[in-house]
C-alpha cells in the first residue's frame, strides 16, 4: 500500500513541476502569440514608413482615407490631410471617393485599413496600400494631432 501512495505522490509532484515550468514559459511564448495576432490576411499591401512617405510625396495623386473613429483621430493623430470615413460607412460613401487617385487607407495598426482596402479594390478603386498611424509613428514618421476646439461658452438669454 505504501508503494502505491509513493507512486501517486511522485506522479502528482511531477505534474506540479510540469505545470510550474509551463507557467514560467507562458510569458516567453506571449510575444509569439502577439505576432500571430498581427498576421496580415488582406490582399491590400501593408505599407511601412518608406512606402507611405513615397505616396505622401505626391499629394496630387493621392487620397488618404482614415477609417478610424473621431476619438481615435484626436487621440492618436493622422496624416496632414485625409478623408475620414468610418469602416461601417465606407460602402455607403463610395460616390465621394475619387477613382482617379491612388488610395492610402489608414487605421491604428492597419488591420481595419487592410479590410477597407480590399473592399475598395473590389469596387474598382486603385488602392496603393494600407498603414497604421501608430506603426508609422513608431517607425519615425510624423503624424498630425488634431486638437478639438474648446467648447463655446453658454449664452445667457435676457429675460423679458
């Protein structure tokens, strides 16, 4: 009977050691998990800073479409001039997007921009690529911060 208890104790101890090593290995494995989450699955080309700068050098041939929400634009910045059409509104806004210019789509880390780039390409637009404004800035690029105007002071109406 003592033999079975000692085998059981040794088995439980070895399982505990394996679990401890697995927990220690988790943080080292998480960068790989983060990289797996950043896998590019779009047909639209993902542009780095050099690719974006080359497009921005010819503004007469480019339209930048930023697909982020207004709060993201004010918090994270964007390019000097852009057309802001949120992802859910793009298909309804196709008539406002010029077809005679190359299109750069923008989001924070390019994934929404890639999806919109694929949609626009399927509708006949010339999409040059997608980028993330945060990625562009991390690579040394400069984004423009939009500062919202201060609220207007409340007007007091005079009593008759």
